[in-house]
C-alpha cells in the first residue's frame, strides 16, 4: 500500500471511529424512556384525570411526548387498598422503569422499601422528612425527591378561615385517617400556634372507614356551634364525595384542603 493510500485509509478509519460514539449517543438519546406513574386515587376519579393531563402537558413542554420518546405506565389504587398498592409497586419496580412518579404516603412508603436505585419523584406528600422519605428538603439524598403539598404554617390558617366563614363555631374537629395520614401529630401541633383569642376548641377526629365518617359528621351536627376541618390525607381525598354529601346533609360548616373539593361543590 502506498504512503498516500495508507494515509487515506488511516484518515478514513479515524473518522469512522470518531463517528461511532456520536452515533451511539444519538441512538441512546432516541431510546424510548419508561415512566411509572402511580397515584393514590381511583382511576375514574376526576382528580386522577386532571393529574394525568397536567403531567403530560408538563412533559410535552420539555419535549417529552408520550408515544414518541417516552412510555408511561399508569397505576391507580385508592387509599386503604394496601394490597393493591403493594402489587402495583412490585410490578413497577420489577419492570425497571427509568423513573417513577408517585403520590401519597402509602405509595412512597412502599416504594422506599422496594427500591433504592430507581429515581422516584413524589407529589402530594406531607412531611416527607418526618416520615423518613428524604433526609431534608434542601438535600433529599438517596433516590427520592419531590414536592410537599402543605406548608405547615398554613395548618393554623384552616381554623382561622373556618372561624371567619362561620363565626359561631366554638368547636372544630380535625378529621384524618391515622393509617394514610401518619403525619397528623404535626397538624395538631400547628394548631397550638393559633391565638387563644379565636375562641375555638380543636379536637382530633380519627376515621378509618365510611361508618366513621358518617358518625363523625353526625356527632358534629348534634353539637351546637361545631365545624369540620378535612385534613390533607389520601383517605379524605378518596372519600371527598361522601364527606361533602354528609357535610351538606347535616349542615356542618367545613373547610377542605383540596382545590378539587371546592371545584366539586364542597
């Protein structure tokens, strides 16, 4: 081989070698990414559909389009469906997606136990530090990060707003499910910051099922000048149609934490 042809061959080989990494990176960039999307709401809940729409719109704004460069696997389980939540979490983790987006304390707790490597982004979770999901808000650590939905300084405002709306209220019940809302002691502590001059007693009203919801609202209706605070809790969110129905039927002043409850007539 002549020196000229040898130089041409080496130049061609070097150019091809340089192009291979670029081609590999381009191929990887176009790889279909998989996202697991698991929510603690029923699939037919209007709130579930609103979350899906918002999530897809946010991704599209960043040029991630379902069916083009991402695949989204949807899973739903209402609060209290512990076995179903665990089944969904196991299936998603075993399928090794690139990312899992989740909401609700029961789901995040199950995911934390199931994987320490798959990136997890949570939304609609209260007190993620206190529940041990992350190390701190500034430095989450591990494979979990996300958004907390309640600034605890707002909690006392619920009582103040209820009092402003219904000045006759002298006794307010904070309703929550201890299983799906294990962070409720933080809520109760925050109410201690409300000025005593507001003149309203706060009592805890733990609920676990439909019968408890009915009994709690009925009790408030029998006691004069009572009101209800529907705490931020996956159980309350899942049962908001029933809660709103009971509140209206019994004529109990109530305040909700979830925008959707107001939109639906709460």
